[in-house]
C-alpha cells in the first residue's frame, strides 16, 4: 500500500513514475505569471514566522478558513499570528480532496522538511519546527527560489511602476531572474472612477503629461510600454470579464473619459467599449515588440458587496464569471486583419469554456510561431487535479499538446512552487497511464521530450525572454 506524499504520489503506473522521476522532476521552473513582490526578491526578504509566509496573502486559504467557520479576526483581522496558524491547522484537516491539503503538506515537506500532517494536535510542534527553519540562512526569498529550481519569475506590474527592483536584482549574480509584466488594468476601469483616477494620476506623474483626452491616455500608456520593453519586459497581462466586440471611436472614448473624470461611473456597455478601445491599441504595441499578450477572462470580482466594502479587493471573495466570451473572436480577428495580432495566451476562469477556448486558438495560429495563440494553463479555481486534467484533455483533443506553454503558479507566496510538482505529477500520470493502456505509443524517445517541453522548454522558447 502506498503512503501519502510518497515518492510515487499521484503516479499510478511504471511509465508515469519513469517520466516524472527521470525527466519532469529535473526540469527548471519558469514561472511566467505570478504576483510575487519584486522588492522582496531583490532584498532577499525573510519572514518572522510561518504565518507571515504562509497565510498573510493567500486568499485560497482564507476562503477555506471561512468555509470552516473561522472568524475574520483569525483570517485577515487582528488575531495574533499564532492564533491564525492554529485556525489554519484546524481547517486543513477538513480539506481532504481539496488541493489545499496536498499543497500544504507538499510545502511543509519541500520547504521546511516537515513530514508530520498538520492538525490541531500537531500544531505546536509544527509551529516550532517551521519557525526554527525560518531562522536558517538559506530560508529567504532568494533561497527558496534557488531551492525550488526557479530559473525566472514573471511579476505583475502596474503601468506606473518604475521597475527599479527588477533592474537592480537582474544586475546581481543571483541565478533566478525576474521579468516585469505590463498590466494597465487601471486604465480600463472607467466603471470605477476613484480607482481609475488614482491610476491616471500616477500615469500623469510618471509620464509628465496631462491626460484629458483618450489619445493622451494612449500616448502615456505607449510611453510606459516602450519603457517596460527597455527594461526587459516581454509580456503584457490583462484581467477582464470578457472582451467586447463593441467599437469605440476617439470621440466616444473622449466622452467616456470626461464623464469618468467627473466622477460618474461608466455603464457596462461604455466600460466594455472603452476597454476594447484601449486593448486594441495595447495588443498592436505587443505585436510590434514581439511580446506575448495574456488575457485572463471571466472572473467575477467582489460579488459579496458587504464584505468587499469591509475588506476590499483580493480578499478571497472573487468567483467564476458567467459572461459570454464570443467577443474574443472579433477582437482577435480585428487584430489579425491588420496583421497586428501578437502571440496570445487565453485563460478562462470558467471551465465550461475549456473546449471553446482550446478550439478558438486554432483559428488564429500561423507560422512561424507554434501555437501563436494558445489556451493557457488551468487557472486559479481550476488548478485542481480534476481541473488540470480537464484542461489538458481539451488542449490535446482540440490542438497540439506538444506546444502547450505549461504551468504557472499565479501566486503571491514564495512557498507555492510545489504546485509545479503537483502539475508535473498529474501530467506524467496522464501520459504514462495512456501509454501503458496502449492508447499512445509507450516509447520513451517520444514521451520524454514531450514531458520536458511541457514542463519548461516550450515556455522558454515561446516567451523568448532576454538573457542576462
């Protein structure tokens, strides 16, 4: 009988075990989409206790704790760090079959060397052991990136960011490099005047120009795009409910902008049209610079109004959206007709769209780039065992799995890298079991390069990031 988290965790066949242990486990990690703070990487941040590194920013865990009846004081509130740790210990034992249970114990093993299962009964000893490990010289932001074999990290950066932390870090001799990602989402938020105006003020300050017209806004964003490119950015990222097929003229964009600056929120139709206006130009800048554009689609933000007003955004209340995604076709086509369609990665938060997205991308692939437009990794609520399998099956059945760009953490935590191991084990088990059933050739000269490509090499080739 196998033991939980043993060497062959999630690996159900001899071929799966061979693929994982001899190929997948040895691939470096290129985590091209994260929310890790670049200043913490640059200054090699250290943590006071396990709660700070484990629970402070992890809204996955916050959701589970709320589901377990934990009061907000012990999640995001003013309870002590030890009380919050105990609250998580009482929750994780209820999380069997949720990936949080596996991730928690993989992180304890891989980062801290702790094999004890976390529960209220073991909380004392794990608290002490983990905090002792945190005091060791190699337990820091850079130390963890080295430990997990992370070759490069892609951060998510506001258009107003000066990127000085990226520059300074990459001039050091640390093996893990950090690459910025251009995310101008505040410039789309005409439905939230205060948020939009905050971003606009920052953009005016850093660009040294007044923004009163839509062309002023585009000019400032293009200037920032150019500066990001100079500082080694090669990706953009955009979080949207959906892409609209609504067109927006300069004069219409000017009217929406003026109304937002006056404090009036744009209607849903106006916001969709204005977003399309900005995105159409941003996508063309990406194509001109050979960047990769990431489109994260169909989240529904902050549906719990009462708790959003109390705790703010990114507090663990977002959910899967239910918007139609048909507008993506006209958006991609409008760029393609101008021969200005960049390399593009589409992500959806709603898995019912897996086959739609996996099929759409095939309509816009063209030489010389394999999978120029592709369906990105199982994202957020979908990076479960079942979600990863459903995604891989959709990619395989609708296109070429061999060119899939691979997995990412989308995480705010330096402890999240065992999620790559989790993905790689699931991938190797899928391929290994099909090979042993005779559904695909059981030929290691065919399978081993496939696994290496999907774990690392495809991503390295596709993104073509600058070398240091």
